[in-house]
C-alpha cells in the first residue's frame, strides 16, 4: 500500500514537473527586441496591417521559431534583418493556425546570392531558395539577396522565402503535391484540384498574370499563388476572386494590404 501511495506521489510530482517544463519550452522567455519590431514595421507589410493583439501574437511566434530553428550564414553574415525576414516568412502562411510549428525544419542556411539547385555551389546558379532532401533533410537554403528582394519590392507578387515555407507546410503530410491536407477539410480538396488545373491552363494559354513557374507542378502552383496571396492580396482578390476565396479558406486568413504600401 505504501509503495502504491509512494508511486502515486511520484507520478503526481512527475506530472507537475512535465507540466512546468513543458510550459517553459513552448513559451519564449525573452521579450521581443525593439530592433526586430522596427525592422518589421519598415519591411513587412503583413505585420504592419495587424492589430495590436495580433502583432504581439506574431512576435511571440517569431521568437519561438527563432528559438527552434538555427539561421547560419554561408560566406555571409546573418544580420538582424535576415533573421526577422526569415521568421516573418515562416509565420505569415501559418498565422491562421495558432499552435502550428515547423517540426520538419532545424536550420536555414543563408547564401549571399543565388546558387546551384543540386550542388548548392555558386556556379551555374539560378536558384534563390530550396527545401533540402536526403542529407539536407530538415534544412532550408535561401539566398540573402532573394530573401530581401521579396520584401523590398512592395508591388511584386514574388517572395522566395514564403514560397519555400509553403513547400514545407505542404510537405508535412508526407508529399509536396500542392495539397496541404491538414489545412482544409476534405470537401475542399476536389474544388481546389479543379481550380488549380483551370488556373494552370490559363497560365499556359498566356491568359494569366500568375507566375508561369506555377505550371511546373501543382506543388509549384500552390507555392507561387501563395506568394501572390500574401504579397498582393488586394490584386489577387480583384483578378482571381475564386482563387483568393479558396486560399483564404486554406490559410484561414484574409491578409490585407493598405493602398499606401
Ligand atoms: Zn518551388
């Protein structure tokens, strides 16, 4: 009996410890640096459009992301701006999913410029971002130049970092196929597949302003229209209302961008 009572006490102590420890792990301890906040206000339109409560949530999630994922410079230094832009790109597409985390990412390697898709060397370079496979599993590679251009050009529809994070989100169900299964209920899968095919045909027929890179596959289509959705939601809503509505359902958010941006 005593042993049983002792075991119960021990179990309770373990449960309390796990609860306390677990809580600490999921809550960032540090406060959000003022320099990060200034950089977000200067460069990240998505953040600027959030109300105060959501800005705080966005900051907390950025800190949590940066506490779990290393950012390493390869032949370049990682500046605060790079960390802020990478973390913001990670959080933007999953901001509608409060508890979601990138379990399939440990490190982001930052290259100075574009690089070779297969060797990651700087020769024959044409790639600005890629999610790793094989020995590069759980690693994302981004060009610092590409990362920054995605945020500096306020009228563009491209953002390489958001593109790569959307591939990672797509990959969580095991396949990068343009259908992030955890994001929408089954009833939307067929309409989404049909809409993707219709829009891809419009691009092929040169009757679309969507990046032609999206014709490569459904996965690339999903990534490029997600860039468009978060970079120019206003324009996407006007030009492709059906696509905008379905992406709002998928991402559980309706990003806004002020006219002045
Ligand atoms: Zn891609």
